[in-house]
C-alpha cells in the first residue's frame, strides 16, 4: 500500500551523514507521509541507496524550515527517493549500515 503523494516545488538542503562534506541543494518534487522524491540540479555526489540524510526543507509560503531525517531507498540519475526515519532510529540505522 503506497502513501498518497503531493507535488511540491520547495527547496531542500541535504546533508549525507558520513559520506559528503557540505550540503547539497535539491528540489523536493513530491512528498508523502512516509517519504519524498528529491532532484539535484547538479552535484559531485548523488546520494545512493542506504545513505542517511539530514534534510532541511524551506517552506517559503510559511516562512519556516523543517528538519527531518531519511534513508535513500532508490536513485536514478540526479533524482532519488528517501524514506523518512524517526530521529530515535537514526543512529541504529547508521550503525547497521556500517556492519553490512
């Protein structure tokens, strides 16, 4: 069963934990209660399956930002899909990834 997705054009700053120094700017193309699809205009590094992310979404219409954590579950070209992860699960998932 898939979650209902909503299209958006908001910008997001993405940090890949442990793999990339600095933040990337991406378009948040669509979002659901369980995840989101991001697209980079260009980047030296494109997040790949298993990467853990810290995502800051800038909600321009509300003049607010929202920080969330996610795991990349698929990618194609400069686009990638990520599943949201609760902050409490973040460290556990990161440690599991290092053990694999």
